[in-house]
C-alpha cells in the first residue's frame, strides 16, 4: 500500500508541476491554471491535513480520466488505492474543503511578499527548479537556474561553488558582489581593495602581468617574472609589499659580497653596487661590463673578444695601463720588418696598428710625415725608399731616389740638356714615364699646334737652354716668312712680328687686324682683297693714304647725279658715302647751316639746286629765294599790295606751305575772344595791312556801333569812345560798366 501511494504522490506531482500537465488529455483549463506549487502548499497549510498524499488528492482527483491514464501508464493497481481512499464522497469533501478554506489559487506563478510565505522573498522562478517532492532539503543536485541572467554571472571557479557558500541567507538578493564580501584580505590592505588587480576568478594564483604597480614602479621582466612573490616580499602574503627598494643590491647584496669565490672580487675591486651596469634581468651570471663607461677605455675589434685576465693579469683591475705598449711592448721589441726599436719608431702603436687586426699595420704617411704618399708611392714597399731600415731623416726630393732615371734618360737627354733635377716639373707619382712639362713656366706657354709638336722640332740638337729671345715666332718660322708670296712679305716690307697676322691654331689662315694701322676695316672694306687697295704690293702706306678719294677718285669724277666736279663738291667722300653701301649716299644737310625739315626732306636736290648750283651760302637760305613766285602770286590776301614783308616763315612752315598762320600778337594787337574768328578782310578793308598802333582803338572799327547805340544813347549821353571800358572781345552786347 505504501509503495503505491508513493508512486501516486510522485506521478501526481509530475503531472501537476511540469509542462506535461498541459498535454494530458481531459485536463481542463481550470485545472491547468490551478496546478502550481504555491497553490498546493498554501492549501496544505490552511487545511493542516495530515500527510502529503491528501494534498495531492485535493489537486488531482478531479477527473477520472487522469487517474485512468496514470494507472494504465505506470501499472498501478487501482484496487489498492481505492481501499485506502474510500468513496468518491471523501474525495469530493477533501476537494471542497481545500477550495473553501484555501480560497482560489493565484492566477500566476510569481511570488510576492503580499501573498506568499516563501522565505526567499520576491523570487520569480518555479519552486521545483530547485526543490524536490521528497522535502525542502536537500535541494536538487543541479538546480534549474541560470545565474548569467543575474547581475553577477558565474565565471571561473565560481561556477563550481555551492549556492549556500555565497547565499548564506534565504533571500538570495541579499548578498555582496565585491571580492572582500566573501574573501578575507590577508594582505591587510597593503595592496588596496581591488583584488582583481592581481587575482582572477580562475584561481588565487597571482597573474604578474596584471600587477600594475609592478609595471609602473619595478617591471617584472626576465627572471624576475618567474620568481615567487615571497622571494622578494618575505613572510608570504602578510609580508611587506609597499615601499620595498628597487635597487638590485637590496636583494643581491649577498651575491655581490660572494663574488670573490668566482674570481672577481667586487668588494676588493671597489666595484659600484649598481648591479645593472653589468648584469641583466635574464641571466645573473652572463654579466657584461661596459668598459668604456666604467674605465674610459673602449673595447673594440679584437679587444672585445679577449678574456679579462688577458689584460688584467692576476686579477689586477686597478691601475691597468691604457696605452698599447703597456701590453704590446714585447711585440714592439721583436718586430724586425721594419725593426721598430732600431729605427727609433715611437711607441704609439695606434699610429700604424688598430684593434681589428694587429697585422698588417698601416702607416698614415700623410699625417705623420711631411711627405704624403700619392700615386705609385702608395704601393711601394717601405724598404724601397727606407734602405737598411733607415726611417729617420729620409730625403724627400725625387732625385734622391730617381737619380739613375735622370742620368739614363735620352729622350731628351736630361744631363746634356742641362735639365734641373727637380723631377716634379715633368713627372708625377701616377706615371713616371708619361712625363708632361708645363711650358708656361718658361715664359712661353704652348698653345694651339705648338701643344702637339715634338720637343725636338723646336729644341734642335737638344738645345733646351733657350731664353725669352728665342721665343719670337720668326726664330722658327723665318723660312715661312721669306717664302710667302701672297702677299710677298719681304718685298712689302712686312715686319717679322708674325703674331700680328698668324696664330698657333692655324698658320696659313692668317688674319690681320687692320685697326692697328689707324684705318679699321668696316662694311664692304672687310671683304675686299688686300691687293685691291695695296696695288703692286704697296703696304708702306701712311695715314695720308687713308682718304676715301685716294681709292675712289674715279668714282668722284664719274658721278653725274649730281655732278660732283661741276658742283664743286669737296672730295671728303665720307660726308655722303659710307663703307656699307657706296651708292646709297646720304647727305646731312644740317651741316650746311640749313637743316631740311618737313616737305624739304622729300624734295629732289635739283629743285633747289638749279643747274647743279651747290655753291650756295647762308644768303641763299631765305624762303623767298625759292618761293618768290608764290609770294607775288598770292591774292588772299594780296601780299604785294598789302606790303607784306618777304619773311615767309612768319606765317608759313615747311610742313604745310598753304596753311599759313599769322601770329597777330607780333603786331602789338593780340587777337582775343571773337576777334580770333573774324576774317582778316573785316578789319583790313581794301587789303589795308599797313596799320599802326593808332588803328588798334576799338572805335576805329566799331564807330557805327557807338553812334547807333540807344540803350543808352552813347552820343547824347556824351560817352567817351573808349569802348573797352564797358565792352570786351568775348561778347560785345553784354557790356558791363564799373560804376
């Protein structure tokens, strides 16, 4: 019987408290709405019925179909159950009591402080997610609760912690979120309250990379990164973490003192306690000593690979000499190529040797001697110049080594030619045989064709003892001078200063600077053959022969337009002609005292110079001498009747003869106002131009105007005839009287 009830109890709970209840055929909506743990336990509490199975009955015995399916599915005998439960009346009574005393179950599953007695307070999850039907405790081994939906997701080791280790109170929200709420601070606040700076949810083991204070103050690198914290911070977690010294010696003082056993007594040698100068974080034993910074003696080349005791014999580090000879004296003494000691070499080894390779040595001849090595000298063995190991006072002149070369030379023979032994004048260190002589040092520089001529062509019979007297061109070119026929230099009496016409670039293409004779060639003269002027090779000409007519007399005599001879022209041809074009002659008329202007510049010469009369004087320059007919024939006004003077330039000009203009102000009566536009005949009646200053009174022309004036009547009023008192030339009628 007990076994059957237990099965019934379990199966009822399954159908009431899981989602399967909703899929059971015949279960009403009302039943589905009421089958919750809260309803179940609230009813049980109010009825105070004995035994959990009665509470089960109050929820489940509503439909026989449910029981029928339960019995059929789980093979429970209905007979055993029926005997125990009794009649259907008992079932109905139990159900009625549960419904009356318990009231209607809540519509939802949420629990609130107003209608629940749950010790968890406000918790919106089904009870069966954590509890079982066997009892409130213990809860399910794997509660159906997703902690990630809360404000504190479980990560790392927190995932395996029992709920009650953190939730020690039934109200689950009443729990801290900080590490210190659950974990005691064994560091006594030395590291601050932020545990996650060093620790993580993966475990209490310290993550060195996350210790910011160490990164800021003393970064843990190299071997330090693998050392346990308490190796430096003694007394484990309760040790000192703040204010520890960051100096190496604070932890490695014992290592510093015990270095004597390693062959390098730091204390005895008075090494500084700044360990980082030689040691690194990676390997304490692989020390490196900064020789330059600590001693001032840089280890370079082969020195960098030597063991310390190679120089510091017997562990002597103080007072070790820094000069090369301090270690290499034996090398200096035993050297025989060359023998340093015998040759008196200085013991400054670095002059020739270096730390990269002791042999072969290089000597800077340019720096340490007064004889720099250049050209072929740089590849010559030292012993070729320094005979028998003689390095001191070696002569530096070329002949001291090359005297045999000097004496044996035959092209040219240096000895016979009396050449000096200053070899550097012709030879250089690059190539001894390809000697070049700077001829300009003799006062006779070689230019043009001279630069390619063999020395023997000028220095006949090895005669190099020449002076400045031998530098004249004719000394070599006399035969050329005497043999020249175009022109014949000898007959023409040419001087033997060949350079006047010839140059070193081309002897035959001679050019003569005619300007040196006082008669420069210009224009067409530059292209005339010499013989055209210098007839019969006559080059003995003087300045008297430079007149144009001396060559152009026939041109002068044969000219007919105009006829130079009949016109008595002077034979100074340059007055009209020039060397550019003989025929297009131009005469500067202004040189005659009568410059041609205006229309005169385009008039033919014969229009004025009638019958080739060019013998004119200043008396012939008056206008009327040519324009008398114009003067006599003029009728507007008639110049003759009017008694005009024959000074034509008073009214006429060379630009336009007919448009004459007369300056009336020259008569003493300037024309102003309306007078400037009045025709001459209006005043000069009957061509009367013989007027004097007496004719300049206004009334002489305006008498009728005076006599006929009525406003006011000038005659009756007795006005004077000085018209200008009231009238002016601008407007006669607009008279004004200064009362």
